[in-house]
């Protein structure tokens, strides 16, 4: 057992096979190589990448495994984290979503190099536009350091099937952000089912918050591009 697989097993209860670890490391190295000519990540050392990309990405695995079977999407995927690692670990059909076309093309190239071209596709557009094309198509979505919780809930809602789940990777959201998210759960018919806080092995504070779509939303979605961030939904006044 390598140091990484032992860490994931003892700290998080996650089993990483030799084959999976080989692919995870190949992914990290490929992304760091692409990063030399394209800004995919601010992390430039393997040591940091092992913690802040691979370890961090895999902390969401149990929540992804708990979701219904079906299509997985990583919103605002950036350098492909957690999307590619979670694809490696779950074998799910995966869509990497980012509005920057050259990033998506680069990630598709990395997926091909890993032999995952049949499992991973890219979408180089806005999340709101994807929701018009693939309404209710996803069983599980992830978002890491992408936007506020209310915005993420709104963006994810029309993409998710009933009982589909949104897994949000956050640092430490404020009480205000948590309260605003709670206020619109009923409006979106999304229910918070998990909120777990922990430390990564380098001491970084993290939490994972999971929402389940339990019914159709009570507001027409998606709204116009950008409104989820610029003008977040609020609980209707009685």
C-alpha cells in the first residue's frame, strides 16, 4: 500500500486500488504539464497537488457513490478536479463543464491520454445553456469553489433528475451563506442532506454540503445567464 492509498483508507475510509492510483497520478501529472502553457491551476508542485487536488477531490467520493446511478457532471471543472478523479474512482459517465473552450479541449485531451475518452465528455458553455439542452439528465453534480451555495443550488436544480444530488466542496461558508441557501430550499425543492466539516492532511479546512432534488422547483429555471450569481433567489415573502 502506498502512502497515498494508506492516507485515503485510514483518514477517509476510501479504498484506492493500484490501477486507480496510477490513473490519478497520471491525471495530476498531465494537468500540471498542460498548466505550463495554459492556466488550469495555481498549484504547481506535485506535493501540493496530491493534497489539494487528489485528496481533496476524493473526499467527495462517498457522497457521489450514495447518489442514484447515472450521468455525473462537474460544474466549473477548471483543471478537471474533482471531475476526472471521481470518474476514475466511480466509472460513471462524466461531463466536465466549463465556459472556457480551451480548458475543456485540454481536459478532453488528458482524458484521451488516460484512456477515458469513452467515459468523459466536455461541455464548453454556460451552465444555464446546458440546462436547456440536458434538463433533468444528471444524477449527480459536483462543484468545487465555484460560487455561493444559493447560486449553485439554482444552477444545479434544472440539470438534476428527481432524487439527483449536488455535492458542494467549500472551505468554510459563512452563516449568512448557509442561511440564504436554507431559505430557498423549498423554492427549489432541494433538501440539504449532509453537511460535514473536516481537515485535509495539510490542515486545510474543508466542508462538503450535499443537496437532494426532491421535486420540481417552484420557479422557472434556468433563468437568464448570470442571474444566479448577480441576483440570487430569495425566499418569497408571505
